[in-house]
C-alpha cells in the first residue's frame, strides 16, 4: 500500500512541476501554442496533481 502512495506522490509532483513549467511559458512572448491553450493545459495539470496528491495523502494515512 505504501508503494501505491509513493507512486501517487511522485505522479502529483510531476504534474505540479508541469503546471509550473506551463505557467512560466505563459509569460514568454511569442510562444506556441497560444496562451489560452497553455492556460487550459496548466489548469488540467494542476487539477490532476491536486487529485493525485489527495489520493496519496489518503492512502498514506490509511496504512
């Protein structure tokens, strides 16, 4: 059970780092794809990261 929780922690860290990368890309001028698409991707990655983090916290408290 702990290995599943650790996997979810790692996945949430990767997703949240991806969110940070996309948020930094928004500030760059002349970036492709358009900024609206980058904002949607950042929101999706942040949502997935938060969900994975919550699942990991629940699993770590259960074991």
